[in-house]
C-alpha cells in the first residue's frame, strides 16, 4: 500500500516532452504500458467487487443461523456493502481524476481485499456489518477508475471491444455472484461454511495489486486535468441525497415501510433538487461542478442514463425474486439456485463481448429489441412457474432469454453513450453511469421485491407462484416502458 501511495505525483508535468520522457523511463525499467494486461487486471477487479453485491444473498440464511443475527443485522450485512458503494461512487470517480486513476484503483483493491479478509474472519454480526461497509468503500474507490482507464488507454475499435468487455462484466457480475455464492456455500470448504464467499477475494486481490504495480502504466496528468476542485459542498449534498434514498430502499421492505422511510425519500428528493441548483449555479460562475455539464449534455447521455437505470432495475429485481422463489417456495439448494443462473450469466457475457460484430446499421435497434426479448422472458417465466412447478429445462431457456435481452439493451447503450465522451471526462461519465446502475438495481430490488414478498409471504408454494407471476408481469411492463426512453429525442 505504501508503494501505491508513493506513485503518480499530482504535480507531474503535462508537457508532451514530459510524457515522452515518462514513457522512455518506463521502457528503460522494462515495464512499458501493456494495454492487454491493464484490461485483464481492471476487469478482474471489477468482477470481484461486483460479485459481492449479490454473493451474500445466497449465503445469507447460513450466515444468519451461525452468527445468530437479527433481521435488522442481517439486512445490514447484505445491504451495508451496497449502501457504502452507492454513496461513495461519485466521490471515488472524482478522487481518481484528481489523484490518479491507477493509484485509486490499486488502493481500492487493497482496501477491498483487507476488508474481505476481515469479513471472512468476523466473529459476530457487528464486526461483519462494519467490514461490509469498508468493502463497499473499497469498491467505490476501485470501480469508477475502470472505465476511466479504458477510455484513456484504448482508441477506435480497440476501445469499442474493451467497452464491450466492460459492460459484459458489469452486467453479468450480479448473476455470477448468485452462482459463485451457491457453489461456495454448498461446498462448505474445509468446514468454513459461509466464510469462503469473502475469503476467496483475498488471493485474487493480492495478485491484482502485485500485477497492477508491475504492469499497469503509471498515471500521467493530461492538460487541465486535476485542476478542477473537489467540490466538497457538491459531494456532501450528493452523498446525503443518495444515502437518504438508499438506506430506506434496502431496509424499508423488512420493516414494513415505516414513516421514517417516506420522510427519508422526501428529504432525498429535496436535497437532489438543491444539489442540481447548486451545481448549475457553480457551472454558470465558471466553477468546477461535480459532474461536468459536458457529460450531461453529451448526445444520448440522458437517454442512456434512463435506459441503464431501468435495465439494471429489472435485472437486479429478477435475480433476487427468482432466487427467493427457487429456494423458499420450490426448495432448491443454494448450489441448485446458483446453477439456475448459469445460462443467463453466460449469454450476458457472450452478447456483451460480441454485439459490435453485427452490422453497424443494426446497433441502434439492439437495445429496444433486447428489452422486448427480456420482457417476453419475464412473462414466459411467470407463466411457466405460475402453477407451482419448477419449470424443468424451460426454466434455463427463459432465464437465458432474460439475460440475453438485458445484455442487448445494456451493453450497446453504455458503449454508444461513452463514445460521445472525451477521455478527460471519463471520470465524470464513469461515476454517473455506475451510480445510475447501482441506484437502478437498488430501486428494482426494493420495489419488485416488495411486490413478490407481499403476495408470497409464507402462504405456501401456490401463492408464491401467483405472486411470482404478478411480479413477472410488472418486470415485463417495466422493460417495455424502457423501450420508450429511445422515443424521446433530445433537443439539438
């Protein structure tokens, strides 16, 4: 960690000669920039961090039993990571632009790895909750840098392929978390029960830091970069607004949506308006707002934000609801539940990596077609399981269709939006879209989870199947509504 802190001086020269000298110095040390290695390192880090959003869902029943956790304690174990991650994402993006994306990425990996070790060794509920929050903070430092590093390292078709890999990993991480969590819990490695879902991150994180220090090109300041202030008032307003939104989203369902949840939502909305007004005023005065207006005005960016938010909302909700239904209503084991998502995760990745191989004239139609396909998958799955059965082989076909549809919507939307953003604004775009994805997922889980649990609550398999059908109808309707985001054309 000391070596990470020592690198990437903020006062490094921005001249062309200085950049050349730096590259030559790297070559003299035998460590020139290696774009292929950089992509492998940052995407592995991203995948590792995204797994932890969902991996604990599968392990939650075992954790609760062994640690004797209360309902509120269990919610914070599951949600603490997500709350810290969502609240600090924009901050992580801005710190990366100010102090170096490589430096912040490696610091984030190191913090995440230490927190994962601590989670795996936690002796009680309080310790596990605290370390989950630290894990989320590490992810918030790490993940915004991934997109910024890709934007800076790759150009042309290479950037398109790298962004395809980025979106495939980002979109499939949640499904993979369900799979890996189920396998690890069922395997009960060395009698450690749930602990390997955290400890598995430790050797991976150590390897990533070691490789990153050796193979990732050092941070180089570009002209005008880093001169933007940190905008502390904006950071505080945004963090408060996101916190007041995310906390009731993750805790409200289990507590029956008490009054404090609605008061928190209302105050979050007020602070969001205040944040928007403050940032607009700061930009008019020639200051440095938290998110550059250039990013917000980029062609297709507002539409991308809406579509990505809705896509992640239905995707996150579907993963949670189907997992609950398979385990609680149909009696699937953790491993069986995880394996049910294998086709979905596989198609996410395949489509995310290969959609750009299709003729360019088809690219604009991929998102709406994908959303319609996802809607059909949700409705088909709801009908299949409506009678209380497990669906047989058709279950896997329909989950694959859902994964393919969301990937067709998510990956091209993300890549096409980022193509309009210059590399110097990559940090802003990264923070904005990552936060949109996270808040969309949180909202979907809370809203659609409430729909399912409201009808399924301990009433037996038949009522649970009916509740799943209603939830799938709502998911399908939301996916179709997301198609409409492409029908609104921005003013030129």
